[in-house]
C-alpha cells in the first residue's frame, strides 16, 4: 500500500496532456493532417517529430528529392533500387529541382558531356567528377506529385534498403556480409568497341581514340578494385538469394535503365 500511496495524480481517460501530473511536453505543436498531397516544403517541415533518448535499431532514414526532367525523359525510367547521384549546385530557387542520375544516366553523361571551353570531354579527371556529382542514396519509391514533367522521389540515405543486384563475385555467390562498392575507372580508347547504348537502349557510335570515366559495381575480389580511381561504399549485404545474374545482363545494366530494372533486388545496410 505504501507504493500506491506514493503515486501522485489520478487516472485519466487516456488523453495526452489532460492531467498536469502526467503531462508530456511537445516542442513542436501537432497540426492537422494535409488536406491534399503534400508539396516539397511540407515534406521538409514535418508536423510531428519523434525523439527518443535510446538508440534506434534498424532505423532507415529517407529524404525527398525533386528531380529536374531531362529533355529525353531519362528520369521517367528510374525505379526502386536505383543508385542515385545528384549534380552539385543545380538546385532551382523556387522548387529545389536537382539534376538526378541513376547509374546508366551518370555513365552516359560521363562519356558524352562536353566542356564548352575546350570542346572536349568534360570529365577527364576524378576531381572534375567530384566537383560536379555527389552520391545521394538508393531510390525507395516515387511520391507521385501528379505532374507529367517532374518527379518527387523518396530516397533511402541510411539503414535498410533494396538495391539492384549489380554485383557478382568472381567466384561463388553473393553472400550476407559482403561489402558492395561503386568505383570510377578510366576506360581508354578501345578499337573493339564501336558503339555504346544510351540509358534508353539506343546505341551511339563512340570515338575509339577518346577515353572516358565509367562508374561500375565493384567488390574487393574484382580485378579493377585496386586500380579504380575512386571507390564509394554502397552498403553491406543483408539478405540475398542463390540466383546469379547473367554476365551480359550485368554488363548492360550500367548503361541501359531497363536492363538495370530487370535485375533482382537485394537488401543492403547503408552507412553502418
């Protein structure tokens, strides 16, 4: 009885903040729900925040990303599991639009974008790529703004995520605990390669004497792992199957969006 007597306050009907002795203070007042689909500004200013003193386990952080449309509509083919890169300093003041590229689109721009001052390829060094492009995260889903010309994407930036199975070890199967990377390698001019498909699958001739950078999936067992000019970690494999993608599919997935979309999705842990 002494324990019961030590309690202060009386039971309530369950309404938060209805009893002074059991009040929970909120730093941000809870406002009404959205009357329609929220815009970018509303998504970046949530009406309710969750703050806990203990560490959150298996938490996944996502960020909205407003995509600026390409003239040829490359962004319309982006799907769940695509690795996304954002061009630096290209946000628009009104809608915060960004130039966003998945792996095939990034590779297309690395080998085709021209420097107007020199009339040559823009990206000849890894520093020039770093100056223009940042790795953002893995596409989770489309937030459907209802517009035919722009996309609002929900992107995983930390935690669990599904990603296209772009990686395959030299021997054996992809296993839980394997670390997955994207590496930038220099491709010198090759006489054997006459054309490379663009993200839409249309083949274009290339100058066989001009080299270019290419972003490719890497693992520490790959021959190009040590020679890559730069490597960024995508995540650690959490769940996968014993299926093995065909080598021709893997080769085409870094150039063609539809081929990348056809790959199996696996689960990875990002930035742990």
